[in-house]
């Protein structure tokens, strides 16, 4: 199993004594985080895509390109590229260029995103939410397979044999499908034979098992080999020396961010009791000591029938830079060996 990190490059300061960083300082700290993740042996680092004031990740391929210059081994992926609001040709070109810069370490995770700001920003209709994604995914896969593309759709001008350059170093640029909880998305990933990245940010992971089974069955019916049908998890997590330290450091920023989003979406306020329940033995949060987090990773693997990658989302919880760096070091030096030993 691969262990990695996803970041939204959040600019929100920690509510308990945190200092507001400038965008330049936050971006500099982020590159330090990626470099440390590479040094301690983590497998992947992903950068999200948002178009909101509290995040600095509107151009993830640019951030990943900078990270490629400071790392040697770690795989670099989007988390996720909001394909509905992007031109698939440019997405492919950007990540093919990243693949060349990183010497074959680029991956794309495409999805529809959990926010809708990109639709009015790029002149798109929210009513076309589903058809935009389906059509653009079809074009992206076409571009991946063919240098000269013959393609026609309703949301973009047709391609009549134009070449798409550059081509990546990898023979086939990895494209994961990022999903939430809709059965149609899981079935689509299986039918297309694409690796799956599931966002699990609350509740209990075992509830996703029927959807994972649906994905694998759809892939089997479409003739794809089991090893091609990879399952990845994007989950909120944090590691500290002790369970209590991890919980106490993670909760204030976690509650602040969840309540901020909750006010937009009509969610009730997040309480400490709810937080403690979700970080319990069967909950979604991977927050605790190295041993406790390794046990939770093993639990995810068991209840979902085997997973291939688990990426920790820590930056969305408004942690201080020192907390993030310590957590990354513990994740690589203690959690990963415990997971691999099992």
C-alpha cells in the first residue's frame, strides 16, 4: 500500500495562537512539506484545485512543477483536477510537461470537485454539471491514447486530427477518477478501468464497501484485470507523538474549517464529541499516535477489501507549519513502517 499526503494549500491560520501567513510564506512552507515527504519516504503528494480565497491551489500543476524540482522519488498528483471546468487538452499538456520535469512521476486525479465556484468563473452552466464531466473525461482519455485526435462533443470545438504535445515520459500518464459517494461515479470508473480515488471525510469507511464492490464488479464485467482496478483513499488525518496531542492539535482547526463550510451548506456546528467519535476505531478520521494511525490504515484496508493508496489530508485543518512538518516526519518514519510490517 502507498501512503501519501494531499494538500489544498490552505491559508487559514490555526485558531489557537496561529499566525496568519502571507501567500508567499504559505507557498514556501508547502514546498518544504513536499520535500520532507520525499525525504522520509512517502509515496505521493497531491495538490487540490479550488477557486476560493482560503486556498492557494487554483493552479495545481504549477505548484507540482515547483515541487518536482525539489524532490526525487515521490509521485506528484492533482487532488483533484476539476475537469468539468477545464480544457482536457490543456490538462493533458500541463501534466505531460510535469511528467517530463519530474522524470515520470506525474499523475492526474480528475473529478467534479466539491465546490461550484469554477462554473461561473469560467462561464459554464451548473445545469451541465454531469454532461460536462462525462464529455471532458472522454476527451482526456482520447488525448492520452492518441497523439492526433479525432473527437467531437457539444461543449467544446471538435478536434479533426490535430496533434497534442508534449507527450509524457510515462508510456501512459496515470489518470485516477476522484469520487464522492454516487454509485454512478464508481460504476463509471470500473467500466473505464480507471483507478479510483475516494474522498472519505466523515462517517464510517465501511459504508463505502458496497460502492467499492460495485466498482470492481463493473471493471470485471468490462474485462479489466483486478490489478488495474486500484482503490485509493483521500481522508483527513494527522499524526502526533501521542493520541491526546494529536486530537488536541487537530481539533481546533478542523472545527473552524468544517464550521466555515457548514455555514454555507446548512450543517450543524462541529462539536468535540462528534470529532472524538469520528476519530474512533471505526470512524473516518485518522488522527492519533503513529500506532493508532497505522491501526486505522489497516482497518481501512480490511473493511474496503484492500486499498492501494491512502493520502492524508492535513492542511485543511488549519494546522501550524511546525505541526504539519512534525506530522509528515512521523507519517514517513513511524506510520509507514508499521503499515508495511503488517
